[in-house]
């Protein structure tokens, strides 16, 4: 067993393991996975974090005992916190207020200070930079643009793959995050193989890297998510697109199914970004021969969040699987073609005109969404609220122009506070008049189960978002859902204070 004198020495030299069940075609290529979860803090990001910190220490940007300030998210933030602690640095992470509690806990465990702010990425970056400038012996770590990130993979990951395959590797597959891994390791492998190695980027279907609409995904750490209204199309400085020969886009369902199969059939528990990379590699392998050797980098472990991809309840709640105990689910109730969308910044008159032209009935629910050009159905986090033609007509007729404007619920269940305060009459948009975002339920649930889930999420609710593969397939009003539940034989008592009690 190798003995290390420091934690930093244990970064890298991760195992390369051949898949014997998921890629068992004797006429196909050998497929190996590189398990980056073997790094000290558990992910491939340890490599870049260590390289960036060492480079800053070497050039004097980060003095001994200095403060590291960063907006690094996800696994990069954890790697920086862990290795920063090991090297004797205080680490301050500026993060969005909605950052997962489990991630924050890990940062705190490594001694990092987390400053949560309800601000967009550009503002977080500005505040972090300002804090670094105003703090003695502080240095701003910008991982996506620091060339030491790609250098880490050119100096370690690439050579490890070349050595461990005895130079036989023909294809490198990895998920595209900041691009440092593919750019660094890919460039090295192309150089030592005289251009023989093919470099393939694995991307999420919604990522703007491979032509997606930039909307949110259920897979963290992969692809490029573009916040609504963000006009900054600049890609990370570490991403050298000239190194990547092709990209394979993978939808969330396939990525999750692949990582579940990897655990169940190969005994390897990996995270969602690993599912994207492996799904792309297996698709690629289908067109290769036994002369080829594919190496796919699995960047993370599935141990950090087993309550998501490996939890059947989570899969059902988000519409990735169906309830196999009943033949009647919401899938048969949701008309996909009638998911009406209204952009949040539209005026009430424009929204009403658009819905009328679309042939919507007065009571048809329409989702109020973040503005973007969509190639996919909306992610539930892109939904601001919902409205109807009847509600918009009532608002226009009443000339709602007050800061505390509210609309009666269409089904008479009470009043709803506006999603946003109204600054002045001229700035009134449909977002100010919409009902709050409804609770989300999986399309594979029965009507009775969906009622229970909606109640647990929002005691006073009047509609639900129905999710299919994690995206909004449609909207059902409370009255519709209760009607379907009764039609299935369930007995519902009267609604009291927004609650629906199911009778035995």
C-alpha cells in the first residue's frame, strides 16, 4: 500500500476499472472507468483545486496563511475548502442563498466560511472580488478561468490514463463542466498519441455548450446553465473547444438510469455527472470495434446524495418513473399539447392576447415562466407562478395598480398575494398578477397520491405542476385532480382551510 506524507500527495493516481457487464460485447471496445471519487475530498475537482492553490502560492498571489475567496460551487468549492484547510488557508465562499444545506455543511466541516446572498452569479462574483480586494492577504480564486485547472489534468489525469492503458487508449470521454479536464487531459493524450486519441465531451441535453436552451437540469456540475435574461455567452477560460472532437448530449432520465445501472450491475456508486459521462461513452461504444479502448472519467461519487437518484420515492415524485402498483396515473390525464406558457415580463394585456390567440378557455391554467427561447419543456424552477384568462380579465377590469395587488383564486379558494410587489402602474406585468408557483407532482403518481403530495407541499393549493422526466408536462387544477380521484373510487371530504382529507 502506498504511504503518503501529506494529503496533497494523495490527490490523483485514481483507479482505472474495466466495465464487465454494462459493456460486455465481445465485438465492442473495452470500456474503462476512472474513479475520481478516490481523491481525498471525493471528486475530480480536487485535482484542479490543488493545482490552482499551488500555482497561486508559487507566484505569490496567495501568501502563506492567506485568505482564499471564491464563488466556486459544488464539488470545486468542496475541493478548495478541503485542500485550502490542508495547506493552512482560511477559505471564504460566496454562494447563492438557495445553495443546498448538505453542501454548506461540508464546507463548514472543512472550516470554510460560507456567505449566502440572494444575488445572481455576476453580483456574487463582484462581491467576492471586492471582498478579496478589501481583505489583507486575500486572493480571489476563479476556478473556471484559471489555467492551472487545465494544467492539472495535462500533468496528472492525461498521463495516468496513457500509462494505465499502456498507450492503448483510443477515446477519452468526460463530462463538460468548466472544460478543464477535457482540455488538459485531452490535449495531452492527443499529443502523445500523435492525434490518434479522440476526445468526446458528454453534455446535458439542455446545456448551451451543445446547443441546448440553457435551462436548468437535474444533473449538477455538467454543462452550461444560462440564467434567464443572461446575455453573457462567454465560456469558461479553461474550455478549449478545439481539443474536443465531438459532443454527445444526454437527457436527465438517461443519465440517472445509467448511474443507477452502474451501481446495480457493476457495483460502482457514482453521481449524476458520472451518469452523463458514462451514458455518452456507452452510446459511443456502440459504434466502435474490439480494437478500441474507451476511457470515461467518472468525476464523483453517489454517496453524497443517495436521497435523489437512488431513491425510488424521489424518482416517482419528479416524474422519472411510474407507480407500478396502479394502472391509472396522471400520465393519462395530462394533455401535453396544452401546456400554455406566458413570460413573466409580459404585460397583462399582451398575456391575455396571447392566450386568447392560442385558443385557451377562460379557466385553462397558463404557467408564468422565466423568459428564454425554449427547446425543452420548462424546468419547475423556471416557473414563477400561474394564471388564467379569467384572472387576467378580472385584473384588467379592476385596473389593479396597488402595491399589495392580489387576485381571487379561480376556484374561489381565497386570495393569493402577488408573486412580486408592484413598483408602479407602468411596470405592472403578468408576474405581479400570477398565483404562486404550484406544488409539483410526478406524472407517474395516481390522482390520490398526487393530492396527498400537493397537500404536503402547500396546504393551501389550487393547482399542481405535473412533471415528466423532471420537466413540466402540464398543469392540473385542484378541481380536476379531485374529480379524477373521485372517478377512481376515492372518497374525498369537504375541503377545510385548504386541506383535502382522504376518507378510508
